[in-house]
């Protein structure tokens, strides 16, 4: 196996693709309807997307390593995709929330609170419980500055790392412990 430069590694390529896909999807949701940005289904779609890019990256690396990829290398590959895509996504979020539409964070918070009330009412929660949840949500202030978005990035990397640990179980392939000797067959 030959040594490659950093930009030639599969996790870099697929991490860039994942980050770009996240940016495009986020921007499309913003253009179509900002309510979609706080949809649980969209969150699931984003997780499915990052899993797909982790798998594609691992498959490429495994192909480059003669069909084998240890669990440790698969984890590192997934982590690389995760970190690169998260950095790109957070940088775009900073641009979106602070430059393109500084009112967006407040809009998303309002939509989230409306969704929460609707969900709690459908589950039969009391008015007191709903009011308490609204009060707690109102007190919880998300900062969309560098510090707040850095925290979001760290949380996303940690959560996606766990996903990467699981993905790596399925993308690894160890070489056989013993090579079959053709003369013995």
C-alpha cells in the first residue's frame, strides 16, 4: 500500500462530500420552508446521509487496501468523515445564522416551541406541564456565535462517533488468520 497525501485519503473525500451534501440540504430546506429545518424526519435523513458517507468511505478504503479493513482503521475512517462534515456544516450554519438570516435562530426556536406544544397536547399533557416545558425552553438560550456553534459541533462529533463505531462493525473486514496453502488442497 502506498502512502497518500491527506487530500487523497478516502475519509477526506467523503467527508467533503458529506459536508457539501449537508450544506445543500440545509440551504434547500431554508429556501423551501424553514419549518422543515426542525423536523424530526429531516434529522433522521441527515443521520442516514452521514451513515451512507461513512459506509462509502470505508468501502473505498477497504478496496484500496486489497479488500481488507481493520475495525480500528474503519473507526478512524468514520471519525474522519464525521469531523470534516461537521466542521463544514457548522461553518455554513454560522454563516446562515449570523450573516444570511440573523433572525433565523429566533424563528426556529418559535417553531420548535410550537411543535413541542402540539406534541404535548396530543399526548394529553396538562396545561401546567406545557407551561413548565415552555418556560424551560424559553430559558434555554442557544448561542449561534462561535462558542455556541463549537459546542454544537462537539456534541455532533460525539454522537456521530458512536454511530461510526457501529458502522465500523459492518464495514470492517479482517484478512484471514491462516492462508490456505494451495499444495494442501
